[in-house]
């Protein structure tokens, strides 16, 4: 099998669901955010804003708002989260909210923003930072006051987010793959 440093990072990256309180250094966070900005987009429109939230009080507000909304609107999802530790953000010290601007097609905006978080998660792994891509935070960002609090621009909406930090325990291996799911024809 062909290998490279990039392929190794891809294979080793996992979704961290337990973070320590160790801060991500600003220069490392800036590098991860830059990786997201390098993501391709449909017609190169780059319909996103990346908002890194590091303030513990705001992170707690996002957590509380999101959990209350999930409990109300998605009871099964709420129970699943409680079974995984009872949080949306697993105590991550950073959440990067990717806000998207619906230009012509909300579908391409969502796909473009998904590529952004993939770039950031892989960049984070290459820099020794753990991550978890989280869409469930959409529940928190149905609250316009919360969107305003984090500085989300008018005309943008939550699309997806990535949690960043350092695992509170041992790093987990990347998930097992099923090679039968890749078709080369």
C-alpha cells in the first residue's frame, strides 16, 4: 500500500470525545483556521466565516443552549449524548463555528463548509491537536442572540463546527475501514 505523511494523518485521525483543559496555542489555532480557509468551494465563492470561540463562559452558554434545544427537539439524540458523557462539546477548549452564507444554493454552501471542517480536522491532527466535527451544535445556534454573541455576520447561518483541543486520556486509533465500500472500476 502507498503511504505518506498525509495518508498517515488521515488514517490516525479520530473523533475526540473527551478533552483536557489544556489550551490550544494561538499560533496553532491560527494555522488550523488557515487550513480551513484554503478549502475549495463551488465557483470559488468561499461562502463561509470561521468563528473560533475560546471564552469558557461563551462555550458554556453554547453547551447549555444546545443541550436544552436537543432535549426539546431530539429526545433520542439527547439520550445518545447523555450516554456519551452528557455534553455536545465534550469540554473542548475551542469550537470553530463555520457559518455559511446561502448564495444561490444552500446545498453547495453546506458541502463547501463540510470541506472546510475536514481541512481543519486534518490540519489539527497533523499538528497534534485532537478534534471532533459536530453538526449537532445547530441546535444551539437556532438562538439569534447566541449567533450575535459569537459575532456571526448577518446573512450567515450555522452550518457545521469542529471542536479542537487535547484529549483528556489516551488518543484513540482511527476507525476501522471497510475497503469493500470503495469501488474502483
